[in-house]
C-alpha cells in the first residue's frame, strides 16, 4: 500500500521534477497520519531492501505484499483489510532491532514477517520478547533455538541437511565428504551437526574435510583444486555446501571452469535456489544438487496457481519462485487461519492458536505448526538443469518435523521445546526435567 | 540389480568379443524387440532404469548408443497415454514426436502429453560408461578417446575383452595409450591373477597424473605385492606432483594478482596520483560489469551471432560510461573537497551508496547473468598444471591495461599535464595548465579504467549491486602496499599480495590467510609508511 500511494502521487505531479519531489516528500510524511485510520490490520515486513542481503530479501518483501494483496481480494481478515508496513533494515544487524521496535511500538503491527540471516534474527529477538509480538522467520537455519514469539517456517537442519547427506550416501555411494561453508553461525553449526552425524554413521574422520571461506569470497581456485585433490583418493566424494549468497556464483563458475562435473564430484547446496541460479549459466552445472522443501518445478496444481499469480503480480513472466517464498506462503496462511480461529490479533491469543494449525503447502500436501514452533515439511532433493530449474530426484515419503534441538550435538540432544501450556518452555531438558528458561 | 546389469553387460561383451570381433552389428535385433527394451527406460525408479540400460547394451545394436546418449542428456521423453518412449522437437506450441528406434514420425502433441525421463548423476555415469564400451570401435578417434576415458572412469572389469579387441585394432598411438590405461584400471577391478595386476599398477604409475594417483590410492591399502607396488607407484607420482602443485599455486597467485591489479589500477590513479580517497571506486567497477550485462542483453535479443565479441564491444562502452560518471562525480562533488580527505571519504562513500541503490532500482537486487564467450570457457592442461581460459585472458588483459595506462601517462600531453599537476599544482597552473580540467579528466580516466576492469571481473564473479564492495578494500590494500602514486608499485604490490595469499591459503585456510595478510601489511606499513615504491617529490614532502 505504501508503495502504491507514493507512485500515484508521483504520477500526478510529473510537471516538474521539483514538484514531484516535494509531493512524494509530503505524501511520505503524510502517510503515517493517513494510515492511522482504524479498520485495517497492520502487517510488518522487515526485510533488507538495500545492502548485501537485498539480493535475497527483496523478493521476500514482494512475496508478503503479494500474499496481502491476495488476502485483501478475499476480503481481508476478521472483516478488516490488511495493510503492509514495509521498513528497510538495510542489511545492518543493529538496525534490524531498531526497525522491529519501530514496527511494533510506533506502527502497532500485529505480526512481522522478516529477517534472513541468523544474526538479524538474534538481533530482533529481545525486541519481540520485550514487546510481546510475533515474528515469522522464513529461512532455513541452524536450529538450536525455539522462542515463544518466533515461528520458524524455514527448514531446521534435519529437514534439509541430513536428508541430503542420506541421499548422497545411498544413491551415489558417497564415502568422502567435503563440508564447505561461509564462515558464520549457520554453516558452522550445520557442519558441526553433519560432522557428528557422519561420524555416527561410521565415516572415518580423515574422510571429512571442512573448509570455511569469508563472506563474498571470490577467488575459489585453490579451494576447488583442493576439493579435486581430496576427491582423488579413490573413494566417491561429494561436497556439502553451506556457501552463502554472493560467493556461490564464482564458486560454481570455478567448478565449471576446472571441469568438475556432477558425475565426478557432486555438490549439494543448502543456500542455492532458483533465484541464485538466475545469475548463472547453468549448462556446466547440470547434475549438481540442492536440498530444499520446495522447488519451482514441483508438479502440483497449487504450485502452478501460485506461480501464475506471482508472475502476474510482479508483471514479469520470468520471475522465479523459491523455498523461502514458500515458507512465507505457509507462514502467512497459518497466521491468517490462527487469527480467524482466535477471533483477535492479540499476540498471546494468536501464539496459542497457531500451534496445531495446518495449511496447504506448495508441494501438494499440508504443513502443520508444531508445539516447538517449527513446521512439518517434505524434503526434496533436486538436480540443477540447463534451464536454471531443478529436477526433483528424491522426495521424502512423508513429512519431516522440524527438530529445533539437534539430536547429534552434545548439550542439545536432551532438550525439547513445547510451547503448549502448562510446559511452555523452549529448552526443556528431558533428563533433568527442568526448563532452561 | 546393479550386479545383474554388470553380469549382463559382461556376458554380452564376452560373446561379442569372442564370436564377432569385427562384426559391427548394425541391427542386431528386430525393431519391435528393441522398442520394447527402450520403453523399459520409462518404467520404475532409478534402479529399474539402470537395469533397462544394461539390457539395451546387451543387444549390441548400433542404435543403442545414440538412444542412450539422448537419455543421458535428458532428451528422451515418454508419452503419458501409452508409456511409449519418444524423442521430441519443439514445433510452435506443440511438440513433434519421433520414434527413437525407427525414426518414424509419431505426430504432434501438446507439451503436457509427454514427460521427461528423469536421470540422476548415477544414471548419467552408467550411460557414459555404457556408451564408452559401445563406441570404443567408432570411426572417429576423438569419440574413441572419450569412450576409453569413460571406461577408465567406470573401473568395470567386464570391459576388458572389449578393450583388448579395441587396443588390437587401434591405429592412433595416443588413443591406444588411453585404452591401455583404461584396461589397467579394469584389470585392477577384476579378479585376474596377481601378475596381471602388477603390470597394471606399473601402467597406471607410468601415467604420473593426478587421475592415476586417484586410481592407485584405492589399492594402497591392500596386502601383498600388489598393495606394495601400488604404494610405491603412488609415492613416486606424489613426489612428481609436488613440484606441479607449487607451480599451480603460483599460477593461482598470479591470477589473483591480476584480478587485484585490475581492481586497483584505477584507484592507483584516483587515490594514488590525485590523492582522493575514493570510496566509490568499487561502484565504478560494478557499473562496468553492468554495462557488459546490458551489451550482452542487447546482443542476445538482436544479434546473437555477435555474442563471442560482446566483451570487446563492452570494453569501450564501459570505459565511457564509468569514465563519464567519474567526471560527473568529480565536477559535482569532489572538486569542492580537494585537500579535505575526511570529507572526501564521507562524500564518496555516500556517492557509492547512491550508485548501488540506483543500480538496484534499475536492474533489481538479484544477480544478473553475464555469459562467458566460448573463448573464455573451460580449461587446458600444461603437464599437470590446469589453467582456465578465463583466468589466462584476465592476466593478459590486466597487463595490457597496465601497459596502456603507462603509455598514456608517460607518452601523451595529457599524461604529462597530469604528472605536472600531481607533482606541483601551483607551478603547473602557472605554466598555463588548466588544473581543474586535468583533475576532472584524470578522475574520469581512473574511473574508466575501473569500468573496463568491471568487464573482466564480470567473467569470474557476481554481477550484483554489491560487486564493488568486495574489491574496494583489496584495492586500497594494493595501492597502499605498493606505494601511493606509483603504478609500478601497484603492479608489484598486486602480484606480491596475490601470490602470498595463494601460497598461504593451502596451509592457513582462506579466512586465516586473509587475516595473516592484513597483519603482514600493517607491520609492513609500520616499517615503510609509503609502501614498496615511495614516490619522491615536493608535493609528497609538503
């Protein structure tokens, strides 16, 4: 809504540049006043629209706006229209907390959809706890967390990383593993879990190579050569990549240039989706894999409808869809359903009524919100195709429940989260019978 | 299931080798029977498809290899109505179907009537190995070579008879060598007597390549003479590769150095020569990369034949666009701020944010695809040294840019004026040089050079609004290390940092390597505050 109003304002005053500038300034300042009128429910969107993370998060902002648009066409929620309040935390972690406070305190939003990186989520956590609001977090993450005010609609490690490793071991006979990641909390924790898992499965420690690179790493020659060398020990080798964002394109280009084919050393990635591949010539990458809970190529009627609506909304018939978008789709519909069940947008009531809510996901099934604030999802493994899409080569038989506290890490395997009363605890230790608080 | 496949393949190979070593059975099997087998490719999961491939290979029919080739490349479809396997060809909004066996026209159908037969990496490997054994006797030496290489990878003992027959008939010495190596790997995987295996170890050991090492490593754990021979051969290959490894690291270093040089050389002018702390330098590189993207988009839509020349067309354009923006920035912002480094730093940082967001608004926040022309794709081997074409071209390009810039600064009037203004502004002004315009054009030159660096860097990295930020720190590092105001310093600095970084990376890892490098530069700057090549002159002393 915000954007529509200011563009309308600009078209009206196109006579002179100065006039347009003045008008949009006026309309921007006038907005908060105009928005104060009652009978709308405000939905906060907290995604970076500038800075390094804009590359991934801008799409999610558009997704929420699209979902709100669709919901308003259906008559809104509780008889009221939804209104989006979009802020730009600019990939700046402390600014995330400030903007979250602004959304909740000043704009009085009922729910917030936002964040991408774990550090941004950690930065807004205290704000959501203090002001008791609701955050839907749509990105796959490292787990080891469950908060009352946060609903995690992305994958926990057991919904992405572990099934991917199982697939490679069973289908491709992989015995030697390279765990390559960007140096921050998500890859480090995921790799710790994977390492523990592989060791528990009987993989020898010398058959695991762990490698970290800085954010935005662009010179992959040495590392790709190392992987090649590591892979030439006579055992089938695969790379499990938690390389994030910008660093992926040069990594895949180097793989292609050094002639590492998927048939020789497959790379399975957890952060590479349709959006990331849009910046790449994928012909040399055919066969490399990704593990997600959704691919645009999923053959389901609900998915076809979603893609059609999304491309019509963005007026771009080449616009791709990806997994975090599906997470927002699920989270948004869960929130709508929970609000309607509770008959109110009061956070405490919505938080309680969200647990157990089940809505259709985009792969033709249903996803349910579990008591640990994580959701059930199918796990899909896809191979990259020459057209930049994924072909699904494996799908879990049933739905996988997100496991917030990994069973493979010392210190977290005894913990569970259950936000139903009377337990209401995010880190209950089943051995000692105490809630960590 | 896999064992069955291998068995079937083995049986056929033995039969064909024994009975008809020269018979190239054109149609060894009647069409309906072959069609029935081909249709099996669309049934069941990956295991069933793998068995179906084995059954097809067992027919020994000539048409099998082309059908399997289509399967491997994902061009084989199945008609949903009757589960018949077909080839498709796009014809308008519909698909034209043909029979893969007879080549008969099966009419037109809408796209939804067929579905692709899914293959995964395992099936692609199986297909490659199967085609390998089938095409060992092809007429084309290149096909025979790749067939032998595919068989070598598959390490399939059942391929020995076919290989023996192929080796005996092979006229080309090079291809024969590959076949002999392939036979050796097959022997290692078989249960032939020890003497054969020892000979095989020797054959593989003589190759001396990394692939050979990989094959031997699988057997170094064995007991007895074979294991011992494998260990010995592996050690000797390893020691031979040691030197190549060092050379490879240095080649990586030179390549990284050339990237650093490209990124920094424009800054060496704006910062080094003019003394402007230009935080928007990275954005000039980014604008160059986006210019390449726009050029490629236009070529893609209007003149696809020119794609291989897209970079050459983009180079002058990127120079003009980035240079033009550079002149604009100098005239509108920087010229008011000469001699006030802190304010310049802040103002140019602001300009960099504005440029980033402008590009984000125009092109979107997502990465843009800039394709590699064919002459910049792939790699080649020099001994055991693997060199990628794109990197090689970037090294050459960076040196050409460097030489060109030297020429401009040392041999042209404009260069003379620039140097005069840098060394003593008031004196130059008194001699009639219009110093404000020299400033503007020097800044434009630096920015333009950054723009053409962007064209090159678009080939190895992302093209996104954040592209420039990744290079700005490195660029400053190179210029400061090399010595402010000296282009030779920039060249030596970039190469030193590149090679040092790459020599350190294998031992310290990418993260620690970078930290160590920064620590080294801090210490170096303590000792030599003006960098490697300190410029002597009145302006600097002042």
